[in-house]
C-alpha cells in the first residue's frame, strides 16, 4: 500500500501570496497517477489536478501541479479568499487507492 | 448535469448492518466505475471501495474487506454499499463518486463528481 504524506499540516498565508503544498509517496506512484482535491467545510471534495499536472476544466490557472515518482507539489499562485480550504493528494495508480492526510490552508 | 444522491445513512449499533445507496443521473452510469470514500468526523478522506462499470470487478480497502460489499444496478443507475459487522470506527460521512475516465480503465478511483454524502453513526 502506498502511503502519502502531505506537508505542511497547516499553511498560514495571506491573499495574494503563493502557496506550495507537498505530497510525498512511500513508493513510486504508477504513471504519475497523482491527483489533488480541494475540500471546503461541509462540502464534498472537488477535483483540481490529475495525472500530477493536468488541470481539470474550469479550474483557474493559478492552480498547478508538478512532480513525478514519489514527490509531488501543488502550487497556488496569488491566493484568492476562496482558495482557503483543505487540500488532499490521492494516488490512484494502484489498489488500494490512498489519500494524504491533508494540508489546511488558512488565512494569516 | 451530473448528480449523485446518497441515502441510507443513520444510527446503527456496533455489529449491525446498513445499506447505502447512491442514485446517479446526468451521465451514462453503466460506462463508469464508481467509488465510495468516507470521512470520519474532523478527519481526512479514506478510500473504501471501487466497482468497475460492469460490476464484475470490485476492490476494497483492507479496513472494510470482508465486511462491506459494493455493487451496482445499471438498470436503475444506482450504486450500493452493503455494510455489516459495523464498528465505531466506521462512523463517517460516506460519499459516492464517479470515475473521471481519462485513464481508460488503467487506474482506480480518480473521481470528478461527488455526492454530498450520507452520515453513518455506529454507536450503542
């Protein structure tokens, strides 16, 4: 089973700043099948990025993903107020599928 | 518009059973794998189970294998999760989710649409 470790656990930033979220896998992620989801309180998760760097249609281009193998990054440039939420990475290349424990992005 | 509506959650005693349903609309249900993901109160996301489009192949998390059964009725556009031998640690919001479809069956549970979830509470 692939274990995903996200860092930091909490990130405190101000609107307009740049956010860099990390996701590290315990073994290589098959075909870079790594996704990022955003979840706001009381809502279902929302898919942002898949295949490590492909942005879902309709997701603003301030969201970008990068990485391969075991190290992946979600970058949000110029934070907007609506971006403050919890972000999860997910590997979906092998079963069992696994999620990271989440990074909470909070307003400083 | 894709819609996923879960139902069947509630309060159940430890050792009991419950069946969750997820009614799907707005897409060709029989063409997509479907997934259950759960989230314990205040905790992160946990993948539970996946069923392929035809229903012939299923996958489970180790924590539920042997106790939960995923199935689907493509004629009724409905996904199910039969849960038995429930434990306190199964308490969570259970989400059903639709496969995104970009990896053509070569991956598992990349989910582009999610329901709003149904709460299962296991307690005496």
